[in-house]
């Protein structure tokens, strides 16, 4: 999907209009060449009905083909969410509304309960859109039928203006290429090097202490966002955005709230970073109609300019640095010295666009997930003081009060790991995700009846958020925050026999 300076709505029209015109051209050809003499009103009717008739015929032929395949495979269709309006527009509106109320899983929960199936067909604008929270189905997409499921052109279409062709937004050989160039960097020594994180954590804690000394509350999510942005930019680019240098906001009910904080240069980057991600999330909910809502202007464009203006000079600087090191023995030697992901990438390619997309994809992948986990962990700990006390005791016993933790300490902190796992279970940072089927297949049904038929060329959404909260998979207390479920007999009862019920990292750890 090449980048385009044409606004998304206009581009979409240019791409779809030829398809829409085809039936009209066909009727025109018929009229000109036909010996058939029809009155003008009959030709007018033929023109008006040409598009819907072709559309319906296409769908009927597809339906017949699928029905014969379903019979051959001894399968059945996935149940469709009932709709009131044509094209399921009402379902789409409910999806958008359930997001604005902050409870984005409401719609899915209601419908899966109503239909008695954890796989449903949302069926938008005449096309199947499947949605599942079944571990077997998710396992099929991520592992056993990995080659039959890709991110797909729809996902890449609405993500492209932000993610470009980076690892998150590519399939097949392009995906292999991106993984290939980054993977060697994430060696064990690098990801267990806590120095960068210790430095920024100290700064964040200092800022928080200052705020508490003023007798004021603070927004921990904001602190986590700054901490992760600063540490991730330093880790990836070797150049920190320094968002922690900017004043923390006061809570809305503080008398200091109105006091105008001096803007910091990092604010622009942080705000643009957030906006661009919100916008692509919004596109995903508008399905194929999203370009119509950005008819004249790509709404991520201004934010991405701010982001690219920040990243590109750093990349160019790294390329210059590489050129000046040309007298060094070999590429491998340079590579050994690479301290940041950027240093590593400039050894692989000189293409600024590739490096920019790659680093930015990993910035999004690593930063938001970590921020979300930290924020929800603090939220859950503040609601569960007994868990907090137990965790504190473990950390004080193993690490003590003075020195920063090491990787060996972290390995010993079993309860800490359980707290993080339980946080990731209830609030997985990637709660919903999407794949696209290449060929048709069948998936086991929960009721033991005929398997579900999964057509070729269809989008399949899946939610680990919903799966992690299912009482039939996790036991009656599935909605409670209880880290001990990762340590006591419940592990053997639920998780060990069915490890795919816990997938915060999809089918593996990152990278
Ligand atoms: C709590 C922390 C994290 C969670 C829950 C998490 C979760 C995930 C998930 C669910 C995916 C799969 C997305 C998909 O295939 O559609 C993913 C992919 C990825 N993550 Fe993470 N992640 C975390 C931290 C990180 C960090 C710290 C980094 C790097 C610094 C990172 C780098 C990546 C990359 C590069 C991918 C793409 C891999 C690929 O497509 O092959 N993640 N992560």
C-alpha cells in the first residue's frame, strides 16, 4: 500500500468508483449493441437496478459456493449478530458507542451470551466479520494455522499512515524482513540491562514525591506514559524525549489546576503520539467506511509530521555516525558496538523510511504495552492493599531498600511475576486484535456439534481480554484480582491443561 498524498476519502472513491461504474458500462454496452428494443423507462430501470443486482448476484453466488463447501466439510455457519438496520449499521453504531462509554466489550459480551457462542459473525455491510474469544480458535490463528492467517490488507490499510510497513503492519516476506533486521538486537544482555530504566524510574519517583510533598494527587497513568516514553526513546534511539522534564499536570479539582504549566518541547511529541494512535483505533471501529470520515484530510497527517520531524534527524545523525565509522574493521564489529536499536538498524540498511517505520513500530509496541501494564498494576494494587503488602514484603526481602533490582532478583520475585500476570490477565494491553483468513477452514465448536465454517478472505477479530475473563475457563472467581491463581492449585486446574487461555503476548513473549 504505497503512501499517497491524495486524501483517504478521495482515494477510496477513486478506487471504488470503477467497480461501481462497471455495471452501468455493462448496461450501456447492452443498450448500444442489443437488438432488444425496450422503452426508455425500462432502460432507466435497468440502469438504476444494475448496481444492486450485480451486488446481490455476487453475494448470492458466493453464498451458494460457501453452502456447498459447508456441506462438503460437514460444518455450519458462525451465528450472526441480529441487526435491525440494513448492512448492520446499528451494530456498528453500538460498537462505536460501547467504546465511548469506556466499556468496549459490552456489545460482544451481550451478543456472545445471547447467541450462546464465543464466536459470532458481526456481518457488516454485507460482508462476514467474525469475532472470537475461544482459545482453540485463537491458537489456530497464531500457531497451528499460522500460515493461513495474515494481518491482511484491511488492517494494513487503516494502519498504514501511522505504522508504514513496519513489523506490526506487514505480512509474509516483508514481515520476515522486519523481524530479521530487529531480532538480533533483542539479545538477552540488552533486555536485562536495567540501567536506562533505573535512571528514568528514579526521576519519575522523584517527581511523584515532589507532588505528594505539595499535598497534591497525581495522575499515575500520565507519569507512566512519560516514564515509558522517555525510557523507550532512549533505549531505541539513544535520544530521550525527556517528557519527565515537563511539569506533571495537577488534578482537575486542585486550586493549582488552572496554573499554566510552561510547555516543554516533549509535549508536542507525546500529544501527537497519542492522537495518531487514537485516530487509527477510531478507524478500526468505522470498518471500511473510515475513509469517508477523513474525506479531505488524513487525520493522522499532522501528528505523524511532528513524529517524523523528531525521529528523522536522529536517524540521519546515526547514518552520518555510521559513515564516519567506516574505517572500522567490519560491519560485525560495528554491530557489536550497537547500543541502541537505531545503531543496530543503521548497520542493516541506509533507508531512512525503513528505519523510521521500524523504530516507530517498536516504540508503539513496547511503550504503550508497558505503560498500560504499569498503570493497571498500580490501579489494582491500590484497590487490593493486602496484595500490595505481600508484594512489598517480597521485594524488600529479595532486593532490599537501597539498590536497584537485577535480572536475578526479578527471577526470584515469584509473587511479583504473579501480580504482573494477573494484571495482564484482567487488563491485557492488546485486548482486541485482528487476522485475515487466506483459505477457508473449520474450527471446533464449543458445544461439540458440527464445526464452525470459516470462509476464505474474511476478517477475524479476537479478544484475549474476553477470553481472560471467562468463568468457564478460569473458574468462578475469574473477575477477581487474585495473583495467587498463578501460584496455587488453580494453575494445575485451569492453566497447565490449557495454556492458550492466557495470551497477553499472543502466542509468545515479545520478539
Ligand atoms: C507488557 C508488555 C507487552 C505486551 C503485553 C506485549 C504484547 C504484544 C502482542 C499481543 C503482540 C502481537 C501483536 C500482533 O501480532 O498483532 C506483540 C507484538 C510485538 N511486540 Fe510486544 N508486548 C509487550 C512489550 C513489548 C516490548 C517492551 C517490545 C519491544 C521493545 C515489544 C515488541 C513487540 C514487537 C516488535 C512485536 C511485533 C512482533 C511481530 O509481529 O512479529 N513488545 N506484543
